[in-house]
């Protein structure tokens, strides 16, 4: 069995009854740094209408409540108070493709 975090592994062991040694943790994630060049980033900013010098906070994935995106949404006003040059982008859906 595969879990995407140590916390999920612990939950599976404690609540599902699977033996700890049968659950492997493989963290979610995509190493995006080697895949994007500055021209691609600037093109994306233009396409999305994002200011060139803004800091970008992005969420890619499902927007199910269990994912906790509401916490980020609730925190946006505080982030903007401390860092007004910040843009937020949410990309949802099953047909996501990354280079």
C-alpha cells in the first residue's frame, strides 16, 4: 500500500489495520524548477494577466474540501496585507499536464 505522507501512513496503520511494514510513503510532488525557463514563465504571466513582478502562490490539483484549500483562501487577506504584490492562481481538474 502507498501513502502520500507520514501522517496518512499513520492513519492507515491505526485506523485501517494495515501492518506498518506494508505501507510505503511516496510523497506527492513535481520538481518544476528544471522544466521552466524565463520565457515560459513570462508567457504564462501574460496569458493569465498576472503582474510581471508579483509573487505567485499557486495551487494545482483537486479542489475537494479535504484538500484544505479553504485555509489558503481564508488567509489571502493577511498575505496581501504583508505582501500586497502577490497573485493567487488555482488550477483544478483531472486533465492537468506538466512538462
